[in-house]
C-alpha cells in the first residue's frame, strides 16, 4: 500500500505465502543473516512482482514498522478460536478466527471458544493460501463435536465486547482498504498499535526495561479494557499514564519507557503529559508537555533536530536570552549556548549528546541540563520552558532569513577589517585609534554582528576567554558611539555584498509573535527606553574619569536591570557620543582654525597626567622648519611626549628633516628665549650639536694669538678647535679670521667675524642662567672654562 513501511509489508507477505521471513529472504537472494535493505530492492522487486521504485519507497516510509510483539498479535496463530454456532450452521472455518484480535462473534453476539469442551485442547487449523477455510466440525484430538457442549454466557468477557470486536474489525479493515487515503490508513494502524500495546501491558504485570514481552497473547478482557482506556475523553483523568507507571520497573523510569516507544505520537503525547510532574526539563521540552494543548510529534523522514540545527546560530539570540532570564547571576555565553541546544529538543528522538554534537560549538550536555533546571527553578513556573518549546517548534514552520553556516564560512576566510580602514573609521568618528587591542576588539564585534556567534567558542583570532579580555570587549561594544556603530554596520554589509550575499539582513532575531507567551519570565529589551541608560552612563563616566571604561555593571545596578540587558539596549540604541575622552590622555589634536590663539594650549579642566594638547599646525611648522627647532625641544616647551609630537607632525604632513639633520637645528635648551629673538648671524652660528661650545671657543680664539697655545691651555686637541672653527664658518657663510702662515694661523677678524663676536658677547652678557666659571690665563688674558652656553667672558 502507498506509504506502507517495508517491515510491515515484508511480514504480511510472508504470512500470506505461509512461509517464514527467512525463507522469503533466501528466495529474494538476500544473504543469510543480513537484514533487507535498499540495496536488496532489485531482488525483492523481482520476487514480489513490484517495481524497484515501489520497494525503495517502502524503505523510505515515514511511518515505522510495528515491533515484533505487536506483529505477533496481528498474525494468524496455529491455535485458532472458533464459533460453535457458526460451525453448527454450516459455516466454514473462518480465517479471521486465527487472528488473536478476534475474540467475539458479532453474528451471534457471543465470545469465541478457544478449546475443545471435552479434552480441553486448542484447535489447530491450517488456513490454505488465499484465506480458504475447511468445514471440519470435530476436535482434531478427541473427535468431539465442536458445536455442542459449550457454555458461553454473553457477559463472559465483561464490558462492551461486541463494540470492541467491531472496532478491531474496522481497524483491521481500514489498514488495508485501498479506497482510503494514506493518512486514514496510517491513523487506523496507529489506533490498532496503541490498542495492542495497552492490551499487552494489561496482560502482563511487568515488562522488562528493554520492552521485552513474553509469548503470552492479550486476553479478550485486556483488549476490551484497552479500548476503554484509549477512548478516555479529554478533560477527565487519563488512566494510561498510571498504567505506564505501574508497568515500569525501577524507582525512576524514562518519560516514555522502552516498551511504549513504539506507540503512536498521539499516545506518546498522552503518556508524557500525564507524567509531566515527574519529568525533567529536558523531557518536558522534548515531548512538548509545557504547551497548553497537546502537540504530537509529526512523522518525518528525518529527525526535526537535524534540519533545525543547520539553520541556527551558535547561541541563542540576545533578546530572547534576556526574556528568559534577566539575571546577572547567569553566565551569558554559557546560558545562550545551552539554550540554543534546548531549541533542538522539541519533538526530537535523538539523545541529548547527539543533539549537542549537531552544533558547531558542541556545548556540554551537563551544562544544558543544569541551565534548564536552573531556569525552571528561578522562574517559578514553566513559562521559560514553554517559550523554548514554542520557539523550537516555530522554527520548523517559519523561514530564517540568515544562513548562519554560510556566514561562519565567510568570516573564516575573510579579514573582517584591516588597520588602515579601522584608523579611518576612528578618525571620522572623532575617536583615538588606539593600539592593536582595539583593532582586535573591532574584529570580534564584526564577528558577532555577522554570525551571531559565541566568542567563547569562536575560531581564532576571534576567540575570547573569560577575565579582563572579555570585560574589555563588553565595555568596548557598549561604549561605541552611534557614528562608529553605523559605520561598522555599513562595513559589514559591504563584506556580505562582496561575498555575493545580497538577500539577507545584517542581523535578525525571531519575532515575539512566534510564541503565545506575553508575560516574560525576564524583561523585554525591545520595550526598554534607552535615554535613562545614556544619562546614567554619562554621569558614571563623569564620576570616574580615571577609568578608561565606564563600568556598565554599576549603571545596570543603579537602574535595576541586568548588565546583559543594558548592553543589548546599548547595541540597539548606541550613545550619541562615546562616554570616554575623544582622545586618550596626552594626545595632540589640531587647534581649530577659528581659534584666536596660536601656538599650543592644554585642554581646560584636565589634570596634568590627563591633559590633551591643542597645537596650531602653522605654528608648529614655523618652529620646526623656519626656526630649525628640534621636535624634542618643541615637545618640552609644550609639555607633551616627543614621540607623540613626532607622530602628530607626520600625520599632518609636516616634512621631517633628513637623517643627520640635527646639525641644522638650534638646541633651544642651551639658549635663553626663542631663536627668533637672536640676531640672524648668531642664530646661524648656534645651529647643530655643541654649537654653544663652538661660540665660546670662538670668543677665546679672538683673545688668543695661536690655536696651539689655546689647545695647550684648554687641554684639548688642536684638531677639535680647527674642526669647530670650520663648522662655525660653514654655518655663518664665510671665513671669520684672516689666515696667516704657520705657526700663527689666526689673524685679524674678518668683518663677518667681528659681527659674530659682537653679537655673541652681547648675547652672553644678557644671559642670567646659573653657570660654573673657571678662569685661566693665557698671555695675561682671562678666559672662561665653562660648558654652559650662558657663561659670560671677563678680562
């Protein structure tokens, strides 16, 4: 029949041919000991006269084959019941009497006889192929006339025997009626299976844990009682779960014991709902006992968890996690990973360890059970479990617009953002770029945005362990201003378009209309006003300016919500401006063009370690290029770090002096005032390292008749004096002395030398910086032995 499972057809075919299934398998060419499978379809089709496609379709049927103990009740037995009245009227031996489900004669409204009244032996009756019975009227053992000697009261079986027999006959007929649809035949087979299972359990006091039954067939009284139990109207106390509990062994059994697992989905749902108070949260979600109305598991070719797992992210959507538990005592990543595994449970027949293995991160089964038990305990009712059940079932009937598996493959092969792009985004948003750590945090943010994944189980380099790195990431995401959030969202969409993903939204979560619960165990973040959070965050930052991050935990406690709730709201509604300085402490930013001040100044209201410097670019360019000041001395004047000022100059395209350019700048730390206040010739002379020493020695040379005598008096090499004089003349642009032959090479000063001598003496005379002076006498003249550039000369 269409939709019939292979096992049921194979069993029925062997019964019709009056052979064993082993003999039938040998005839079909199936090796001894092997179970029939799709690979044997050609031989089976040739044996039975069917097409290969028809046999293959039976192997792929969604309805399972009834177990062996159920098939035995449906199979004609060698010992057959019989109706003496029908035999007395000349009726042939009926083939239906050999079926254990036939126990009552509807024609005479009397129970069938089971044994000979004289010798009390069962009657063996072989039915010929094709269902043709014999006309035998005497006992096969003693020869007694089977039509006489039977005392059969009408109420021997008790209850509505005729109604039960009529129902069984109808079900037996409907399972093989070609005029009915496959769904009607399947429903009849389910009812027949349920009646048989209940009757078998009623006939035996206890069943082994593995569902083993004895060879004893159900009695007529058990079949009648089973019909009554199965037809119990809704709204009354269901006796079937009590029967299940009574028949199970051990102090605690499974939700659906092994001997009942072959029942129809409707009966399994009845059993689970009746035993709901004794079930674990995992079993309650699996059998959907938390729903207000029964929801039997539909028959499918594959387990629903297999297709559901391929469509889900690594963890539960954050808004749904907050609706389930708005509590800071819950570890967010662990809880959300466990809840995504719980969504695979509804109507799944796989074990929990098999379900968790379907997920990319494979959460621990103990964590799933622990989180579900904790969820049921903290909520105080079954609302949270009901939400998970309804959400899991709704995922099977609605489209998920994001292919999370493809997103995970995309981020595994793509650099989400490079450093130049991140630097540009930060400059556009008015934020300091930071070091590599902030770039790594931005990449993790994009990973979460694209995949909805869990950073605790993400691949490298996105994986993030607990502790300080995790806190940094949480606060970084919560503190991003709206401009940076918008820019990163646009960047993520560009990554999707570059990968050819154009029909998916950037992020998504199931709508709340997918579940019937309106009063959440936690809070609904979609209804949270973000303005109090923004105000509290700004106030908290103003009160704790020494911290790099505003502690969102403190803000959440002050508002009476969880930190998970607060961070989710901030991601959905970012703050307008970052609650931390636009530039880190010690940073240098350009002075606005409309600012009347020129030069530099520190940002008001900041202490010295935290100050931010405003520098006029034209002033800096003039100091560095026109007045030849060094970066180190300019930074000393401003009060900032030389490395920061050097990076600021490079960023704003101020050309640096080439390597060795220190000989062209003025060592401002050795002069009084600004280079602009110096005479032009003196300013040229003061360029380069040790320029002040060269000026001092030049003044000594003007009072000395020979470089040799000066070298001896100063105890320095004469070559050093000669080299210094050459550097000084090169800086000034001409000779300073008229040269004379050896041994007295120094002559009178040139006009350029006289001008430099006057300017140097005037400048040194005005110097008031403390100095150490040592005088020596050379040919009756006093000279200075001082390394400090502000020393004065006296005769």
